DNA sequence: TAAGTGATCTCT
DNA sequence: GAGATCACTTAA
C-alpha cells in the first residue's frame, strides 16, 4: 500500500487483515502530541490479535463493554488496564463487526507495552478515539524501507492460557535494529 | 521469582 | 455481590 512520508496514516491502512497491518506498522512513526509538543517514535514491536477465533484475543468470547471498540471501524484506539497498573495500547483493524487489533509492544525509545503507554502518557482518555492528529495520538509513515529480513516473528507473550494453535502462532513482529 | 494492583468477567 | 483472572513491571 502507498504511504506518503510524514502524512498521517489513515483508516484505509488499518481496514485490512490484522497480520498485514501489524507487519507494515514496523518502522513507522507513533506520534504523540502533549501540551503542544509533538513526539515521534519508531515502532519496533507489535502483536496481532485476529478475530473471534483467536483465543488470545480479548473478543474471542464475544462483545463486551470493554472490547466493543474492537468490533467497530478500523483506525480507533483500544486502550485497557492490565494487571491493575498498566495501560496497553492497541489499534483496531479490519472491517466492522470483525474484532481484531494490533498491540503496540515496543518503540525504539521504550521496551514493553506498559512502559510504552507510561512514556507517552496514554490512558483510558484515548480509548475509542480515532487515530488522527486531532486526538493527539496518531501514526505517520516514515522514510524507512523495511525488508522481510529486518523482521523477526515469534509467538505472542503472556497468552499461555490460549492453547494450541494460538499459543505458538507467530503473531508477534519485531524490527531488528 | 514473586508480589503489587484494580478493572473486568463469571458465577452465585 | 464475591472470587478468579489478567496481552506487565520492578525489585530482589
């Protein structure tokens, strides 16, 4: 898909298969505006959560108040509290009524999904908002040219309960830098 | 390696 | 309403 460097990434980018979106997000910018200052961080690690069939996906038991945003249109943030202290940031992908999202696990400047949101001052205020500059949190295409050789794929973290084949599914994407 | 932490979900 | 669970981090 064509992306213009320095332009916000729009909904059409996210309204595609979750695994494709996850892989292509590597190397792009996650942008955050705080008190008038804009920060840009290269995305280095993401995980895909793909639909109701995926037992590791929050939506696998159906729609609830928490996960309903995943059933909505692509390109909106899904932010939730994990282990009572960490906000985790996801972007909704795929068509409406297909619950899927990509979890942001790491940036060039931070490691770990909980520290990422702490660093960018992300909390439930961003939940269900569109990923556009108006919301203060959005994505931009970078000038980096990512090759297949630059990407590692591994199973996802912290989802041992999901069982086979979801435990071992290589839905985690890491940029080797 | 284990504890901290609290929203969410499932079962009464 | 109560109890279990949980896409993590930190300090030891």
